[in-house]
C-alpha cells in the first residue's frame, strides 16, 4: 500500500474553532460594582454563581471597601442566572464583612429564597451567641419576655378550652365530625390496654401503705386498723391520683406524640384544608375516651390497692381475712367512693386536654415532638396535684 494514499489531506481537516462556540468573556470585577454619592455600593449578581466558580471573591469586595467609604451594600439580581450553595455562603461572608466595616447590609433586592436562607443563618447565629453567654439581655427584659410568654400560654389554653367547649356542644346536637370507630379504638387503648400497668402500680401502692401504716399502729397493738388506713386512702384519693399519673405518662404522652407527628407531617393542616375541624376530628374523641375510661380504671385501681393491703395484713401481720374485709367495708363510706370517682373524671379531662393541646402546639421538627411529649406529661402531673389540692379543700369546706 502506498503511504501517500493513507496520509490525510490538509483541506479535509476541520478546525475546532469552527465547531466550538465562542466563550463569553468573564466580567471584570469593576463591571459588577456601582457606586453612588451617598456611599452606597451596589453589587450586581449577574450570570451564574456556583461554588468554586464565583465571579468575585471576598478579597475583591474588601478591596472595593478599602478604596472609599462605603456606608451601605445593596445588590442587583435582575440578571442572576443559576446559583447553588456557594452564593448564600458568599453573601453570609459579605454580611460579616459589612459588620466589620460598619456598613449596612441590605438584602432587599435579593431573591426571596436567598433572603430566607440569610434570615435562617442570622437567627442561628444569634442563638449561638446567646448560648455562649455573649450579649446577655438585661434581667428586666428577660422577666418581661417570660411574662409575655406566660400570658400567651394562658390565652392559648383559654382559646383551646373554648374550641373544645364548642366541639362538645356540637356533639350534643349530633353535628360533631368524628368517626365512632375511632372512639372505640381509643377507649380500648385507654382502658383495656392500660389495665396491667394500673394493676401493678395500684397493688404496690396498697402494699406500701400497709407496710408504712403498720409500723406506728403496732406501737398501740392496732395493726387491724391497717385495713381502715389502706381502704380510706386508696378509695378516696390515692387510687385516682396514681391512675391519673400513670395515664399522663402513658396515654397523655401518646396523645401529644401522635398529634405532634401529624403536625410535623402537615396532616392537621390537610384536615383544615379539607374543611374538617381538627378539634372535633382528633381532640374530641380522645377527651371522650379517656374521660369515660378513667373512672373505670380508678375502680379497678381501688380494688387492686385494697388487695395489696389485704396481702400484707393477712400474710405478714397475721390478721384474720374476714376481719380485715369487715374493717375495710366499715371504714370506707359511699362519699369516699364518689369523691374518688370525681377525682378520676377530672384527671381524665385534664390529662387528655393537656396531651392534645401540646400535640397541636408542636413545632415542625422531630425534636419538637419530644419536647411536646415531655411538656404534656409534666404539665398533666402538675395539674393533677393542683386539682387534688383544690378538691380536697372544697371537700373539707363542704364537710364531706
């Protein structure tokens, strides 16, 4: 083969310049800055601003600040192209540069997404500074903020109570919007499934009261009166209190976590968008379920508490079984029974309302769900203790 025939001809070569588009000439730094007589420096964000390929650097802007006095930095973004995380990072550095140069950083002309990112980064920085102890606010200012927060909490609680009252009025007129099957499921969760833990705690409380009460009574040979002590304390107050505390940690926390997760997933907003009242659809059946189940759980707790005291009196104090039961029956009056049921009904309303309120007030993050659950449990327990004190004082005033 002739080598000359295999040699490519020069006139068949194709120049790469003919197929490659001409590259745009990068803008000069001076072309991106505009100055005004009042000391305002305007930075035009033209073209693409991507990480690793920014048209400007912080040093370039710092050099512009050094050439003359700049009192305000603004932006022009009408011809902004594609941008990624490099642009927000660049703007945050510009904001820090303006703080160092005592200039005003004006993000008004930036796109809404960029302004939102800058606001979020600015609030985070302020939280870090306050956490580190810098810029501590005056005492009176902090007291005023706590007072305002407490007042807002009271207003929110009153508004929630009003909405629940309206929902109950609609229930009485058969206009409430919720599923009866959901109410039955909630009653099963609040009632039958809570029996094991209520039984265990109530029996242990009865055992403890019998042990503690037998020590001083033994000094007077009055061990038989352990039956009176355990019966009155369990039936009148402690059975309802222990049941309320158990349900606040079990069911109240579950209500707050469930509604809080729905808040995070925007499910509650979706219900409102569909025209379904979340108070009627979510809160009302939970309050009904726990309020109906609490008196029944209290009765069961009373029985298990008396049974715990019975075991101590019969098997450890060598008391006669029939005599112990007779003493218990004679000591516990009907008023004690009704007062205990009234306690439990009030506790059911308090625990369910607190759990639902904290769930609806939950933020939009996973951490907020945990905070709402913790707040629901602690606040419900405090409400139980306060309600017990109020009911006890009222019973003493009424003589019952």
